[in-house]
C-alpha cells in the first residue's frame, strides 16, 4: 500500500515511518522541505501546509493518507490569537487535504487528533473514563482546533467516497518525547525527592510504539468499514502520578524518592507560582476507555505500560 504521511519528521511520525516500512508499505512523506528520512521513503515537497499546497501532485498514486502534521499543544502560548494560530495549521489544512485526497481517489484517510477534544480531566470516584460516547468538551484553543478539524472530516466522509478514521490520542511518551513524562524522568534520574505520595489519580497515556502500531493498523479499510469512525487510543494501564514516577525510577535503576504531601497544598502552590495547569496534570485524572465507533475495531496495545517505560528509559 502506498501511504502519504504528513508529520513524518516528528516524534510520532518517525516511529510511524518505521512501523509502516516494517509492514511492507511504501511511505511517501509530504514535507515542507527536503528532510533527513530513512532509506526507501519517497519525499514530496509541499511547503507550509498552512499556505497554498498543490496536493493533487503530492497525492498522485496514493492509496491512504495518514495525517499527523499539526501545531501541537503549548503550555505557554505566546501567539496573539492562539485559536487562529491553531486553526491555521490544525483545522483548515486538514479539511483541504481531505478534500484533495477525496478528489484524487484516495480510499482511506487517518487523522491524528487529541483527547483534549473531550476535555482536560475525568472524575476519579467513581471512575468515569472518556469513551467514544463521551460528549466533546474542548477547553482550550488546541482542543477546539482539533474538534473543528474532526467536524470537517465527518462532513467530507458523508459522500462515502473516502473512509475516514479519527484517532484521539492522550499524551504520547517515548524516546525523545516531551511533556510531563520526560520532566519526571529527568527528576528521577537526578534523584530529587518529589511530593507525589498523596496523589491517587489515574492518567491514560500511550507509548509512541503503541500509537504507531494503531495508526498503521487503521490504514487499510475493509469494504464494510463505516464512512467515518472515531477511535480513542491509550495504553492498557492508566497509572497514578506516583506509580508513573516509581516505574520511571525503577527503569532508570535509581531509588524513587516520593514524599507524602497534601494535594490541596500542591494545587495552591501551583496557583501561586503560575503553574496551576502543570500541577493539574500531575494531580487530576484523565482516563480513557480505548475503543472505536467501528464495531469491527479490534486492537490491543502491543507494549505494556511497563515495557513502554522501560524502552523510553533505555
């Protein structure tokens, strides 16, 4: 299968390239400018996707489009109009690419979205994880831009000419990853004590290898695949922040120095230091029930949480 991949040089994209090649697919990378990619990857230079793109040329001979390129979530966004900035990369270009793909006769389109379309947190007691039946409730410009892109894709799929799958992913961790997992890994490696002993949350994440495996598995579409399907991705296990830290320390071969500390005081400290959002991600739950609106969806993460963290540490 000949697959056009956007975002091929990114953290997730590099892993997807490897997974696609391992499955024997022919990878065509749509790149802004010539990039360093593995042997065997064809490159088609399209320029900045937020501007005019000659997608018809890039889509010539393509069976499936795997769209990963995006303006990612930023903790301290300096844009004057963050929503407009996210829409300019995440929303309008996604719709234009899908329209061009349909016109070019592409039969399958897979879009990487975000669980932030559903919101920022889930209740812990009782546990109420996000599922494919949960109502969208984006709380920031990034989540809103992804939700609007999803809506555009659902409308395009109505013709039935091209089958579209949207994957909402939680935080992705792995080698060269960023975000809280990498920051916690750095803390553990340095042996710093952390005040996580009283946190009893559950947060679903996904190893980059698991996400790549899922995206590749979605590339072929069976004749009875729905015109549009939604997939919620995640590892099989959702650890607490304290459990994650212990797992990281164990994988690094260092002691986990975790101290009990009232969660309410952690949140107060976050507000006083301007780091409330970061503390919320450490203390609140964001749990996902992996599944799809496609009744034939059948996918299990190949790596356990333990294995994913161990690979990241190595």
